C-alpha cells in the first residue's frame, strides 16, 4: 500500500472524519428542511432547522475535541447554543447588520425565542444519542479492522 493510500485509509477510519461527515450531513439536512419546508409536515418544517443546527454544533464539538467525552461535547453544545440564543436579545445596529446576511442569520439567528431553547435541547440530545448508538459502533468496527 502506498503512503498516500495508507494516509487516506487512516484518515477515513479516524473518528474525526466520522464527525466531519456528520457535520456536513446535518448541515445539508438542516438547509433542506428550510428549502423544502412546504413539502414537510408543519411540525417538522417549523422545528427541524433549529434542531439540526444544534445537532451540527454537537458534532462540531465532537470533531474539535475528539479525545474528550460525549458529556463534554454536550455541555459545550448547550453553552454555545444557549449563548447564541440569548445573544439575540442584544439588538445593536452592528450585530443586526451581521444577522442581516445569510451566513450571519444562520449562525447568530435573528430574534430570541424560548421555543428555540427546546429545539436546541432536542437537537443536542438526539445528536448525542446518534453518536452513542450509531457512530460509536462504527468507530469500534473500524478500529477492529485497522
């Protein structure tokens, strides 16, 4: 096996790669839930975007801190998500200009909603369960083959 192939095999079998893929898939699902909301049941259309956003935050922390515990990612995800939501109570002109951009609104949101805190909670817990049940099994299987 060539060095390049060995590197790619080790990288794609690394948990960090799995979390990167989870981030990308979660982003795509979240954006799709917004774009195709008219095709979804109302409950899903209203809640999926924020729920997926929080799940993406969780997978992002797992990617960044792959050696840390699931609990660490959960705590950081709650702190980050809730901080972003509460920051929406701050309505200065400069931050509202950032929120007026597509990327700014996707990251910072636009206005504080208590229901978003529930959506974030569901998203983080669901992502952590997917991590524990699905992704953890994938890591164990991959490690056996290395």
